[in-house]
C-alpha cells in the first residue's frame, strides 16, 4: 500500500517531500484526480520534486503512484476529518477510531503468511528469545516478554539497552532476537541486529519501514502500519500496530503448544494467590 510506504518513509523525506507527503495523506482522493502540475502547485513545490517523491516511494512515475493511491482509497476507512479537537470530541473520537482501524487492517494485510509460519516455528523452538527495543517501543517488548514467558517460551528484555546487549552476546544459532523499532532506524537496535547476524542468530524485525536499516539487517521482517502523521507530524507515538503483531504471534504460539493453557493457568493461580 502506497500510504504505508509514505508513512514508513516519512522521516527520511526532505522538507519539500514532506509537504507532498502531508498533502497526499490529508487529501488522497483528491490527489488521484490531480495532474503532477496541480499537485506541485498545491504543495508549493516543483514538478521535479513530485517526480522524485514518487520514485522515493518505489513508484515508477507519478501516474504509477496515483494508480496505487486509488487502490488504497478503496481499502481505506473513509475519514470525515483529520482534525483532533476538544471543540468536537465526538467527531475526533470517530477520526481516531477510523485511523486505528486502518492501521490494524493494513498491518494484518501486509503480513506474509508463509513467512509468519516460519517465524512462529523459530520462536516456538528457540532456546531463548531476546526482545530488543528502545524508547517508546519498550512497553511492547515488556508485554512480549510477559506473554511469551507465560506460555513457557524463555524470553528476556530490559528497559536498559545495555542489559539487552549483554544478554544478546550470550545467544547462538538456537536462539531468536525480536527487534522492534517504529522507524527501523534506531542505532541501538541496529547494533544488536548487526552483532546477531555475525553470530548466526535469527533476527525478526518489526518496523513500519521495509527499507529501514533494521528491516534490511534482519533475517525476517514484519511491517507495521501507522497513521499517526495524520495527527502529529514529526512525532511517532503509536505502538498499537507493533503490539498487535506481538499479540498475533502470541495467539498462534499459544494455539500451537499443547501445554500452553496449563502453563497460563499455573501463572494465573500464582497471580491470584497474591491478590488481596
């Protein structure tokens, strides 16, 4: 989906390209019917910039971009507005809901089922799983560790990157690293992926950019989708898509392990014994 590509590449765009990206994100249906000259004028940029933007989005031409954008418009949930305001709380809630539905729908549609089958098998049979994340994706990593440990898959992460790195140095080819980075450009996450590649450790990247350094360095990659630029430009905050991918892995792993429900029950009994 071209909208996913635009969102995923947003941080790598130049200022003139961000103007084009913002306009397309805000007015996708209108852009489908615009000429390259009209879009350039609307974005206060040049036709050459629009052409470069299309190529940067892996499109052969602006026409190719419009064809893919038209296809996306059919699949996207229709937006009444892209504005979040306390002056219209009801409308704003509808906008947030429709965008989150679009995020999750696009994330699931992007998943390669055969690759997912291999990833599930690798995690299931791994001796140890390390979940690597920094910044605002750390809560996703912690949730992953909790879920996987509950069903008997030995999993580790930490809020401190150095702990993740030192743990990674003890892994081998029988282990798996899950690398989570919204942009896919985290230096810390990338450093661990590089080291794991040298050691023959399988890495699974979860980012919103297929062309990011983390995605390219990992053995497997699952692309998450985001629509957050509709609300706050330059600021990546959403963890819903990445958390959903972890939930998908957890559900398949739970279903594939005969004793998973027994292990979950044991955990729940222990938790219950500590409640007041």
